[in-house]
C-alpha cells in the first residue's frame, strides 16, 4: 500500500493535483485570519496570519513550475 502511494507521488500529475490548491486555500485562510486578527487587535495573530499569507503566496512558484514543466505542448 505504501509502495503504491510513493509510486504515485513520483508522477508529476499527482504532485500537481496535490499542490495546485495550496495558494488559493492558503490565501483565503490568511485573509479570514487577518480580518479576525484586526478585529481582535492582536499583534501576534496579525503576524501569524501574514506568515500564512507569505507561505501560501510562495507556494505559487512550485505550482507554476510543476504546471509549466509537465503540461503537454
């Protein structure tokens, strides 16, 4: 079972399916968290949600690389 999962993770199509929604969902969660942090006036929560936004925005680069390198021409 684990061998089949690891074999599937080596295929670029599955990697693309796994990492493609990360920027969208991460930015949405970061936006909701940032709105809540502003209402609570919590500096720590604002910093934490800005880190979530930064990480999810940075995850767009591997998604783009995976999409462009493995898409049919």
